[in-house]
C-alpha cells in the first residue's frame, strides 16, 4: 500500500471500467500498467494500455498468451493496444489478475514511442 492506496507495478494486468470513445457507456476492461514504479508509488493515477481479445487491429498491438505472463493466466490469446492509452485513478481498479514478463512491457513501450 502507498499513501494513494494499492500499489500497482509496471507490467501488471488489471481489470477496470473504461469509458467507450463515444463517452456514453463503459465496460470492464483488462489493461496493462505502463507507468513506471516510481510514478505508481507517488501518484494517484496509473498509465495503462487496453488489452483486447479482438485480434483484427494489429498494427500497434502486441499479441500475448498465458506463457507471456509471470503471474496469472489469460482466458484467450489477447492483444495489448499501444494505441489505446489511458491515465486512470487507481481507485477504480476492480482487481489485479496477472503480470507480463518485462520484455512484453518493454515491447509495448517501444510501440507507444513509435506513435509519438
């Protein structure tokens, strides 16, 4: 725990509500924590990338399988979307259910940088 509540680490996979881009509805969505651990310890927010099981839009996605996780498991092969980033409050996290290998987090960050 930190002064802002639960501590999440870069590479954690979390479940939280995310508003659709039409801003009218939200859905429980898995996300990957991208913000570094220093930021995560000192801020009330985390920076995350969306994870989806829809594998059709792959240009800025990294495919992951359960074997890419150091903890937890995936129900389906999934894609981390480097083009779907959010800054969200830690207080809306529903649960942590996994963590990816550091190489996966690093690969997502490289993809994010390609977009900038």
